[in-house]
C-alpha cells in the first residue's frame, strides 16, 4: 500500500488517504521535528497547509504505508524522502494517544490494537 505525495497536496489529502487505510490511526504533521520523544501541539500543522510550504526537500513520490511496516519506518521515510515531520498516533477510546510507545509496532498491529482499545 502506498500514498502518493505530490507537490500540489495539502496535509488533509495525505491524512485522508492514510485514514482510509488505517481508520484507527492518525497521521499528524508538524512544523518541526520532535523533541525528547514528544511533539508539541503548538507545532501541529493545520490540515489545509500545502505540503510545498512545509517540506524540507522538494521531492515527490510514493510513501510505503504497507501494514507490515513500523510506525517508526513510515515516520523516518516521511522525514528522509520528503522532509516532512510526522507522527502516527493510535486511537485510545475516543482520543488519540500521543504518549503511546508505538514506534516499533507495525501499522497493522497499531490499527488492530486501537480497534480493540
């Protein structure tokens, strides 16, 4: 499974595609890398933010979001391939769990675990 990151995309386009694949996970975008393992809500990007305004590398292409990939691998690819700061959050009840230690779990494990939370 892949998501195309285009020059014309906005944050919401990518979030919507990701959410269709993983309805119990959230892909959040931030204007700067995380500090001490946590992202600050003040650095969270609005869904209507154009990707071209926030990425550090002006490249476009496919992001591999296969269910056997870890959250850390997808987050790393966003950073290294596209210059985007993202974090994948699992659902926790009706909230999103920013404190969850989810980096080494696969997207399928996270999505399934959040479904049963």
